[in-house]
C-alpha cells in the first residue's frame, strides 16, 4: 500500500539541462515541472535563470530537438557568446544560436538602460563601429569564441 500513489497527486518531473557557454565551465541547471515538459514549458522555466527570453529558447529547443532526451529528462543547451559595445561600455551575454539578432539588440538596450525612443535610432554593427550592419531578423548562428557587436547611432549615408 505504501507505493500506491494518492489519486490526484503526481510526482514532479525534474529536468537537468547542461548549459555550455564560451569561456565558462559547464553548468547543470535543474528545473522542476508539474507535468511532462514541452519546449515552451522548459523555455519558460529556464528563461529567468539564464537571463534570456522564452521565445529565443523555444526557437533553440525546436531547432535542436536532439538536444533534449525526454525519456531521461536531460538536455544540452549551447549558448554562443556575444560581446556588445555601446559608447564606452561593453557587456558579454550568451545567446542560443537559433535566436535572432533582434534578441541581442533588445537585451543590449535593456542592459545599457537605453530609452525606448532612443533605441529606435540605433543599430547593431559587426566587429567594430564601422563594421557591416547586422540584420536583426537573421539567426545569430554558431561560432567559436566570442563575437563582437557594436550598438551605435548610424552616421549619414555615403553618396555614391
């Protein structure tokens, strides 16, 4: 009789996600779910722990379906390093490869406390303030090391 579950009570499901970030030791994050977790449910649980948005984590889980073993309740999440510069400041944050650059832009504006109306006049540049503009609708992608991006106010367009 000891092993008979009480009707209406179910055991929580504990999921362990191995988080890989450039330049940091592998971190095991354990999240508790009331039911068998979906990608969205896992993303909601992990978003605050990893300082990421739910949407970008869902995109990663869907794209990297083999990264989660539902039977063993274990997963692997690789986050890529982006070093964002704004004026004289810089900050490093890790994002999923399948997230879009718009997530980097939004994170940077929030991190550097840029007013919403001022952020509309900024853009991301790759590598340096004079580097090519980054299309915020594109995926960040996988890369080694830490990619540098600059959040800048674009200058006048060149004629020609």
